[in-house]
């Protein structure tokens, strides 16, 4: 539920049943590592906080840990101002590997606890079975919570709604669930239609991502505008929308959209889906669903897929 806001403020929303409120816009961790310099990346984090973003995203594997290191430096003296999330990247490995990654993430992020720890990139058909196996990553989530190193837990993925539903079928009390939500998703392997209603039914906080299709191809081709894409994603019943931001220019653009946010009507949302449908039908604007292009290197390696450079050869 969106709380009322003053003009020019980013809306705050309840994070499912956790009792916590977060900003409706989240600063994505991957793109922090793509900024032209570490100095600019740190400025992005600082301006994001000043602009009203309280929710920070990251993952153990982003840029071999560099994204976490940059965010850790940026949050020195500001950790108390944010809801900090990172992701565990076992990709089917065991609880001990997960706990080792947690300690590395905490060290890089310069904190002694995480607000949210999510299982990263659940994208293979057998991932749910691997994660819930005896001695698997789900046991690490439990241990981390018992030890006070993690407040809340969830999982993420971008490949197929069926895989998310397989994770949810284990009836584990996840606090959050992250998946792609954008105007194209409604037409092709739709998380909005299949996963969003299920997590809401279970009281799990939905977190949207890839509001602009991952690489913003639809924006570059002028199929939709950045405002339409982000406004659509934020108009869905989600706790927050994770936005990849690699420059101050993009940050300021997205802050303007979020600070002046007015939800789309159901009619406006349907009209945008219909307009996007011809381009969306074959999935070429959501390659993270239909290819290995968006799958991270550690996950590909663990599942014995060739690295991207070999696929491109």
C-alpha cells in the first residue's frame, strides 16, 4: 500500500508483512559498477539518498564484488538511512558456501547486518530443488536470521514464472520476491499475470525489476518513454521497483519520475500493454527470459553453461 506523500517526495510503501516501509524506488546495485568512475558511483548513491531513495539493492557477484565495495564506501556514515539488501549467489551450492558469501558481503558493505538477503537468480528449472535440498541455501537463510545477521529473506529471478511458482510451492515464509515487471511482460511469459497474484496472496512483498527491459532497448527504439515504463512498473501493487542507474543523468531522470509519481489508471495501463503487445509477443525485448544473455557468470559456470564470450563466438 502506498502511503500519502508530500509533493516532490518518493512514495513510501509497506514491505509486505515485515512492518517496514521502503521507498517505492530502489537503487539497483549492478549498474553502480557500470558508472564511469567510482567517484560518480558514490555520488549516485549519495544523491539517491538525498532524493528520497531508502532502499539499496546489490548482490555478492556483481562485478566480482566491486558493486558491494563501492556501495559500502558510499554508505559510510549513512548506513542508518537505508534499507540495505544484497543477494546470495550459491547457484545450487551448499549452506557453508552461502554463509561464506554472507561474511564477504557484510565486509564489503561495511555493515554487521543486512535488512534483506535474497537468493539470487533462480533461473534454472532445477534451482528450486537445489536451493531446498538438505544442507542448501535455504538453511543458510535460517542460520543468518538466527544469528542476527539478516532481518528478512527472499529470492529473485528473471527467467520463467514457472520457476518462481516452483520456489513458492515449497511454502517457505519468504518476506520478499523479486521479478521482472514492465509493459512487455504482460504479453510474454508474464510474471505480472502468474507470479504477482500468488505472492500477494501469500503476503510476500513483490519487488519489481527490469522496468525498462533490462537494457532499455524499448526506450532507445522509442517504443515507450522512460516515464511510461517506470510509471507503469510503479503503478503495479509492488513494494518497490528496482532501477538500474549508472549515471547521475539517469538518476535525476528517475528521481523526477518517482518524486512526481501519480499512479496510472487501470485503463491507462491496459492501453500501454496493448500498444506494446506487437513488439512484446516474441520476447525480443525481454532477452533475460529467452536467452542466457542476462545470466550472471557464476550461475552459468555452476550450471556448466559456457561463458558469454564463448556463446558470442
